[in-house]
C-alpha cells in the first residue's frame, strides 16, 4: 500500500486542492483495485461496502468507520487506537478546542459544493465528521487538542481498473501538533494506514466479486 508523492496526487482533478488551499498535505497513499466493469464511483463503493458489512456483521459498530468509511480496523490497529484513546482521556487530548479558537472546514463550502454533496455537512462518520461527499471524492474532518485533520478519499478509473487515493491534511492547533504528529507518524505509516488500506481492497473484492 504505497505512500505516493504529493505531485501525483495534486495532478488529479479534485475539489480538495482548492478547497483546502493553505492546509498542509501531510501525506497521501494509493492502492490499485481490479476493475470488473466501468463506471464504479466512490459513492457506489461506499454504499455497497456498507450494505454488505451491515448484513454480514451486526455485532461491532466500533470496528467500522461508519456508513461512508471503508476502513475496517485490524486487531493490531484496534489495540493501538485503544492505547491512543486511553492516553487521550488521560491527557485530555480529544476535547474540541473552544469554537472561537478554530473554524470547521465546512465553513469553506460553497453553494455549489453543498448542492453536489451526497451527505450533509457535519454528519458524524465514525471518529470524523463529513465535510462533503461527491460521487468520487469524500472529505472528512476531525478537530481536537492535537490537530485539525482532514481525510480525503478519492476513486479514479484507470486503464486497468481503479485507483483509490487517501490523503491526510493536518493543520496546527497549537505547539502540541508537530510533537504529536512526530510521535504517532511511525505507527501510522508502518502499521495503521497499510492495514486500513488492505481493508479497502478486501471491501472492494467483497463488494464487486473480485476475490
């Protein structure tokens, strides 16, 4: 599950490039998916994978990111997240800063963005909230005392199938942000994101019969 260059990502015709202008792109990942037919959209993928997971698993809502998420957590990832959440409770990291100290990315939405979006802004999505969800592009955000982060998912049809992109944006909320990111990056890069993106491929295979 390769981490790719920002240059490749920024060449894609995505709304996020202008929408999050000024917000640093922390890193971006991509995974190639097999194509069984043309015209599959990210929205179809999200809905199909969500429907299948609801039918096959009625016991662990915490293991899914929500209706718009494809990122099922492995036992190792769940353990790391549990450690992170324990530290967050202990150090009071996960409380949102006062509303006067930050501005949601949803305030950047234009009338056209809102009309195109297939989900309402600020809809809860697991640990995140929806900013927008277009046919082939979804932006989620999370804000706490460690960072104001955004997660971008996009699906692009290629000559041989599809390519799924996952970009992470991080905006500082204080002096803690760079220290926190330096601490979690090794776990995020080596364990968490490769595991989560493997689950994207598994969800794709299950949704579109490419096992």
